[in-house]
């Protein structure tokens, strides 16, 4: 038993000793670094390690919560006492109950030793390489707003009086930049990014080149004509929409009446070309783990498949409330927070079309490479959206001039029915959560430009 598992066990015993009838302890140790580079120099380099435990106490369907960072015997006893006292004064809730034990299967490959092996100087050089590559791509690349590298190594342990117990370690890292390109009297930006388990899995030259290429492609952009037309969503934009859909399929949103998918389980509402799963065990998924934030085994859940809405996502509380089983989708922001239902890794099914074939099928339309204000521009009840966008015109089935300062508008469920094809090549995108998606061809969306 590791030190973290031992701390969780001691916190559990202390909470039961403080008068809780049921209890759970969730312990986390998280070490992370962040490097910000600008102008060929490291602007900042920060590193931090946080260790703490969060405790839930149940007394007659009343639940209390407390957390702390002092894992000594006295510190754990104080956390346990606060959790039990909070439970005694909480309002009763018939659905408040601890998760039942279900042993998780081990999941290998969640950690990368390069996170610990690479020195601060080496990861700083990675960030500087991202910036240098972008600046060297073209003389019109005038600068880089910032190049950033960040990593995290996490250890999680859980123990409950119901018999839930487990521990795992994982790591992740990412790097990104916003490149600035000047031309035709305007300055354009372009994003480049990469995700991996550790810095050894990142390609800083590819990240820098992507940011520069996106910025350069937008030089000379103008507003497109207002119309309804086919739209191709690149993976970064498709991921943002997939994240919105995934959140709307969480049972918490559905049970609060804050989802356009409520009361539609089993209905045919998407085209066969759009397939969506939540997969908490994908070995490459940044949010993969053997179990969720309550110790319930992660799994692969079909959300939209064969055109039909197959399932919502549940944690223990929403499953109890809905008369269902948890899908292993409890999530926490570290030991300080209570679990809530959330997506793990969203995976949009790939098709067989190349990007060229998607563009050819679109004919005359718009290739959207960036959206702004997506979360604020969507009605969570109806799914109606109107968001700012930029990208490239599609003319005769090929990419044409850059376009910006236009909006795309529609409704989420109707858009799913209008997806005509998914691309063959998918990538992991950190927008809208952890999402893997190919580009998507939507038969028609409303474009509002000039």
C-alpha cells in the first residue's frame, strides 16, 4: 500500500470514528510544471506539488464534505470531524449514498517517465523551439504571443466503507502557441498545439509550424456572403461542438432540464455519419483511468450510435436519482471538490473520407477553423447556437480565400442530423474537454457575413 492509499485509509477510519455511518476518502498528489516563453526567452517557469485528501461522510442520507492538506494523524482527524459535522446539519437527500464496490480492471500506459526525467531546462527548450519554429516559417510571421509548455503527474487513491478501493498514477502534457502573421494591413493569429503523456511525445517543430501555417492562411481575410451552405468543421471546431454535446448528455444537465436531449433517449436524432462515445479507458485518452472520481470503473459508453441517442452519462448521485447505474463518469477538480457527472474522453467516430474528399463533397461552402464564444453562444435548453467564426471559403470543392468576422448559426440536434460525413483522420483536442475527432461535413448551416 502506498503512502497515499494509507492516507486515504486513515481518513476513512477517522471519519467513521467521528460518527459517520458511511464514509469515503479521496486522496490526490499532483505535481505540475508550466513554462511560458516569449521573444526567445523564458518569461516564467513554475512548478508545484499539491497533496491532499477530500472526505465524504454520510449520516442517514445526509452527506457532508471536508478536505485538507495535513495528512498527519491530527490533521486527518480534524478533516474527518468537519465532514461528519457537516453531514449532521445537511438536508436529507434520498439519493445521497456511497458508490457500491465494483473492482476496476487495471489500465496500463497512463504514465510517461519523461515527465519526471526531463529537467526544467529541457522542457523550457521545448517551449523555445515551438516559438523559434513558428518565427522561422515565413518572414510574414511577425511574432508569437506566447509559447507554453505544461505537464502534470498525478497519483490518486480512494477508499470507502462500502468496499471501494483503488489507486493509479497518470501523466499528461501539452504545448501550444499563438502565432502572429502580418499582411495586407492586418494582423492574423494562428493556434498550434500538441498533447502527449510526456514531453518525449511532443513534436515542437510541428506545433510551431501549425501555428504559423494557420496564421499565414488567414492573411487577407474578408467577410463571406450571408447564406445557408455546407460547412466543414476542422477537428478543433468539431471538438468544441462535441464537448458541448457531451456536456448536454450528462445526467445532471438532463435532470435539471438544461439539455436539448432530455426525454429523447432512444430517439433517432443524428445521421449515421455521426457516432459519439465516451471512453474512459482509451489508452491514449488524456482523461483515461481505471476508475472515476468515486472509484467506479471507467468504461466505454455509446452516446450516439446508429443515429440514435443511446445513453446519458451518470455518476452515483444522478444514477440513483434516475434509477440507473453509474457509467463511471464522476469527476472532481482535485481533492477540494465534490464529484459531479462529466465526460471522460469523448471520441467522435472516424469515417473514410480524406480532407480533400470532404471539401469536394461540400462544393461551395465554408471551412471553419476557429469559433469564438461557443459556450456563451449556445442556449443550453434548446441547443440553438450562434457563434463567431473564421476559416476559409470552399469553392468548387477546394479551399479558397480566407474568411472571418462571420457567424454560424443552427441548433445542436438538427446539426447532428445534418452531418453528412466524418473524415478519416482524427486527433486529440483539448477543447470542450478531452476529445478525439476527425473533421466533419455538415450539409447546411446558416452563415451570416456581409
